[in-house]
């Protein structure tokens, strides 16, 4: 039976498949653990992948946490799963706060935290094993560094995973985000997951409808960016240049990449946008943020010469993202990379030999799609 998902779609209640049985909340938990692409990480973080770490985690004196997760930016997520109708539905905020308190108490014990992940992760995998399955080797140190900093600072994103977002839960989240969380350490939101059966009897498939509250997560995104910036110093152009000169790149290619970067910077600054160089100490990146799409960058150029098309991260600028992908896909070699990419977040890495022959065309497309006319 296939399972796929659709976002923000309303269907008739008669087609809904209820989470039922004695362990119905664990069924919701399993659905999210086994299908991390359901989590809207691209709406709330600069990350492309949401990475579940462990489930049913016993926290001394504080009960059992449903899901602990991270993303490739190193944000930490505490997820509590609840099914509407359970008598303790109203206690969901109390429970999730209790888990934060338990982890906060251990914030100086990073090794103990890693041990906790291994003990309760599927397959008893340690943190490095889990991250190696999701990320490139050169991305892992920065992710771990940010995770450790967030853990030691006691900073978490609180997620209420439910089968129905009730009016009461919306009130709790609004109140928490606007009145309680003044330090921006614990931004929270609700994630609603509903299962439906296909009307096509031949397919016999199920699909998931995903919605979130707040509906617009840009404020949560702002809080997370503030939290990340507090933890990790932003890189500068000098940091990128230094790492770029240390990278093993052929002289001719280095000259062409530098020319590409300079033209890109001029394009962005002329447009009234800005350049972001990331926060990772191990691999600074160049991320052009145009005036009209200032929250996201369509590409990132790493200091080792690899370019990543950040197609998934551009979701909130759907029209521009679609046009960008369409025009890039007209370049046969790049289209092959897009089709071959296995990234659930939508990122498409392009090695130097793949993208560099088309550097001028890429600049032309960026200008056509993102620069204000």
C-alpha cells in the first residue's frame, strides 16, 4: 500500500482513515518517524532535511518523550503526538514542557545526551551513524556543533503532532509564542496529519494531508534564525575566500568560480538584495538573497566549488521556484542531476565539472527569474 502526502488540502471526512486502536498515538508517531518528508522543515528553517533521532525516550522524572529530532542546521525538535478525543488532550502543553525541563536539567552533559539518542534510536544507532545516512561528510561537523550548542543552551522547537488542530490548541500556541517565549528559546507550532484512502479502488493507496498552525511560519522562522545566529557567528566574505583558497580546485576552475561569484554579487547588490555566507565554520557558503525573495536563496556556492540548487527551500516563493527549476532543467546536464537527486528536501548538489561549463547560463537564469524588472 503506497503512502504519499498532500499539503493544505481539504477532503470529505468520510474518506478519512482514523488513527484507532490501543496504540493509536504510536501509529501517528510511527508515521512521522518513518516519513520525515512530512515535516515542513523548509518552512521554518534554512535546513533541507528533518532528521528523526530517537523515539519513546525515557527522561528521568519527566516521562517519555515521543520523538526527538534535528535538522541539517542543528535545530533540536521535541515532538509530542496526540489524538483528539484522548482524555489527556488538554495536557499536551504540560507534557512537552516537562520534557524540555528534563533535558534542560542535563544541558551540560552532551555525552549523556548522545547516549540517550543511541539508547532510544531505531536500530540503536549513534548520532554519527544517523547523520551519515542523511548528510554529506563535510556537513556533519557543523550540524553536530549547532546541535551541541542548542542542547547546552536548552533551545528546542516544540511540535504538537496531532490528528486535528483544535481551537484550544491554536490558542495555546498563539499565547505561548507571543507571551511566554520572550527569549525565543522554545518556538512552537502544531502539525496536523490526517490519513485518507484513495477513491481509486485499483490503487488502494493511502495519502496524508499535512497542515500546520500557525499557517504562516515565517515568524517562527525568524525566531529560529535569531536563535541560530546567537549560537553561531555568521561567516563573512573573507571567511569564504580563505576557505576557497584552501580548497583543492584547479587554477583555471578557481578563476572561473571567482568570476562567477563576483558577477553574482554585483547582480544581487544592484537588485537591492544581500549576500549571506552561512554560519558553518567548516564550510562557508555564498547564498544570494534577492530583494523579492529575501528570506531564501535559490542557490548556495560552497567554498569547495560545489553549487547546490535549493529548490525545496524556495517553496514559499512557489512561482519563482517553479520558473527557476523549469529554466535550469532546460540545460540537459543539470536536468539529469535534478532527476537523479535523492534529496527529500529538494536540494540538488552540482559538482564543479557539472555546473561550471554553464556558469554564464546560470547567471542569466538567476537574473531573469529573481532580479526586479
